[in-house]
């Protein structure tokens, strides 16, 4: 009898273990390696609590994620709003469901050039990564200063498009005179004396750009998994907001493998705070400015009210109160 009871107990434990393992739904996450994307990456640490397994994959730019969504290889993704807009305009089946950070850019000039304002960019080469919030912010500031631009000679400012990872070196070696750079690379450039800050470019109609969490349409329709994923996002973000020491340790050691300093992190997050919110109004303003400046080459600009879906976020925030 004791053997039978013990055998049944072991069998029951095996069933429970099997059930628990089966309950972990895999969520394929596309992310970018920036300091203000840290809470998105941290989701995989808390995922088991929600019966989820986060499979994270890093991309160089938000726009690079779109083919993976189309191919059905990505369920959720983190990117600048303008990359998401460009994707939606091309028919990529995504919904913007939350915002996870604001700001995240600086305009910086070479430290030995004596440049103190955007107006002094006339006749200069300015580096920027193509197709992200930083490009839109730069163009809005150049427009506000009354400057013209092109990636070829002949305009007031010559744009030099290059990867985020190459901009600091290009500024240091004099290949470019200034740049609009994302965080934490922007703070690194300042802390290493590579450049001087001209401004945080948030005084145009765009304001502080929002970074967006997007769900594929198919994933959004899987309500149970989508709801658990959103609750996970809210907890991860809340943890980083309320416990900056946890955020700092995770981003420096896990994401960047100690390639950034404590000061780099503090300066970066000071310019790109973690958040939750996104609004159709902000997305529409971003869309309108992309059309005005030709960013993303929108052929069929989407109306924000048709694809910004904040119902999951609102429910998760209420549940977390």
C-alpha cells in the first residue's frame, strides 16, 4: 500500500511538472540594445511568473525588425514609434500597444569645433542613423533653425548616415562635425570628451519621442497570452522605475556586459526615462512629421487611431495598482 501511495504521488508530481512545463508559452521578442530598452529585456527574467518564456533577439535598428514580423518570426517588438509607423505603412500587421521610454537622444558637436547652436551646423557634416527617432528629431531641429539638408553636397547641412555604433568614432576622428545620437552612446560621447552637447532635441512639435512596444496582430488576438505578456511588461517596467539600482545593475552587467559605466547609465536614463504610455495623438504627430520630412518614405500613412491599441495596457495597469 505504501508503495502504491508513493507511486501515485510520484506520478502526480510528474503530471504537475509536465503541466507546468507545458504552460510556459513562448513569446518571441525583438529588441534593440539601448539603455532605455532595458525593461523590455528584463521581461525574460520575470516571465516564468506569468507562465511565459521570452525568446529575445537583438536587431541593429527598429526598421530591421519588420521583415521578421512579416515572416512570422517575431511576436512582440520594441522600437521607436517612427519605425513602427513605417512598418504599418508598408502593411506590416502590427499594433502599437504601449510606450516604454521617452526621449533618448542628444545632438552633439565635436568638442574642438566651438559649435554652440544648431544654426552653426551650416556648412557642416552631421551624422545620424537612418530611419529612427533620432533622424526625425534632427530634421525637425534643422527645419526649426531654417537650414536645408541632404545626404549629398549642395545644401546647408550634409547628412552622413551611419550605424549608431559608428557615430562616436566618426565624431572623434573628424569624419563628421556633429551627430544626433541615441542613448547610452550619446552619454558615452560626452563622458569621454568626444563631443559637447548642443541640445536635447525635444522643443519641436514632436516633443519627447516615445519608444513603442508593438504586438503582431496575430499575437494581439491571442488574448490570454497577450494579456499575460502585457502584465509582465508592466511589472518589468514598474520594477525599473521603482528600483533604479536593479535597472542599473541589469543594463550594465546583463545587457552591455560592463561596456558602459555607472555614469553612462545614469546620464542615459536621465535623458530617456522608462514609462508605459503611448497615445494616438503622439503617434499621429510623428506620422505627420515623417510625411513632412520624407522619413520612412511613407506611401500609405496609417491613421494612428486605427492601429494604436491601448486596451491591454489599461487593463494591466489597473490590475497592477
